C-alpha cells in the first residue's frame, strides 16, 4: 500500500515510517522541520520538506495514497498559552488541509494522532475514551477541534477515520534541544551537560511515559484493522504513574548525577494528574508494555550521548510576554 505520513522527520512519524517500510509499503512523507531532525527520516521514504498548510501540495502528494498517518503538529501544550496563533495554525489548520486533500484524493483511511491534552482535567484518572473532553489550553482545544473536523468530513465523504491518542511518548529521535517541550529529553540534555534540571511548580505533577516502540504495533494496527474504524483509542501505558520529581530522580540515578533541581513557578493551565487507561487498546489491539520507564530512559540517554549534547534553540517566537510567561522562555534559561 501507499502510506502518507505527515511529520515524518519527527519523533513518532519517523518510527512509523520505519515500521511501514519494513512491511513493504511505499511511504511518502512531509515535514517542515520545526519539530524534527532531517536525519530522522528513514532511507526509503519519498520525502518532501514542505508545510502541511499548502493544500495544493498536499493534493499532489496524496495522489494514489491508501492510508494517511497524521502525526505532524506543533505539540506544545504549555507554550500554546503564550503562542496560540502559531500552535493553532500548526494543529487545527494543517489538519484541515490534510483532511481536504485526503478526501479529494480518495484516501481510504485517515489515522489521526490526537493528544491526551484533549481530556484536560477530569474528576478521576486514568482518562478513558468515553470521558467528555475538557481541554484547557489552546493546544488541547485545537486538537479536539481537529478531531471534530475530521469526524464531520469522514462521515460526509465516506472516509474511514481512526483517532489515536498517544501520550507522553519518549525514546530515541525525540528532539532534545527544544526548550518548550519533551521534559525527559530536556532533563537528559541538561544533566549530560552537568547542569541541573528546572522543574515547574512542586514537581508533584504525575504522568505515565510511553516508550515509542511499545506504541508502534498499536499504531500499525489502527491503519489496517476493521474493529477500530471510528474509534478513539488511547495509546500508551498506565502502569507507572510517576511524578516529575521521580522522573528527574530516575534520570539522575541512571547517570549517577548529583540531583539538586531548580524549582520555578508552575506553568498556567498545566494538568496536575494526567494518565490514560490502556484497557481499550489492550482489548482491540492486543497492546502490552515491554519497556519499563527506566529502560526507556536508558535508551534515550544512550541516543543523546551518541549524538552529543546540544544547546537549546529558542526557535519559536513568544507571542504573549507578561508576568505569567515562564522565565525559562523569556530569559532563555535552559
């Protein structure tokens, strides 16, 4: 089959491309390189460095495509409160462009990678797919709006739609010189430079971290199994629900690093307790976890060691700067 992957130079998109190529599929991929590395793109991908907002280009590149994986996004939950225009354009608007091209070119199935940000703060954790979404930042709002747009177009035009909700994915190829997101990668890059990590708030926010290879089998199945058409499916573990403090402690322990984290004011609209149930993925897709958090972090550390640490690049503009904007971004503290 011919597979189209948006965000193919990104962390998740590049691993999906590897999996599709290994299955013998033809892969076309696009990326504007805002959030990825060019050397992430696997050999064998027909790659185009273009922006997904270009509808004419998307129509051209989707000719003959059977399945679309939409992983491209400026997935910056915290930053979206301070750069809403950028984040919403590269979340909702690019989805509109890709959906329009997919429908017009007769794509059979569209696998949309949404975000746990769709849930917001709920009364209980873990989050289940039947909960009413309550996103509380511009990124989550845009992700949910993109889902609704896709449902409308899929229903009207007869395109199969699956909505995946990967959450807190970690692993090799994740961008680690980005000061705005990827907490584990930021901490590893800092500690390998002999610098202390910065933690927002008290560090008692809790998350489950998902190693990328544990998610790929599920994401592959979403493109081909009929039992998931029209479904929303959380992709990621629910076994190790840890605080950000524990994350830092685990990385420091692996590195034998003397940890003395720097605590700064919490970020506006950050969800305190956020993890997703994996029960539906287990039932529909046979999901199971092979990588513990510690093993996953060890592989990330080795990846960053092999590539070399990097200076953080403040590559995205802050649109709103005031007393609520994190000093880490205003003053470029990373």
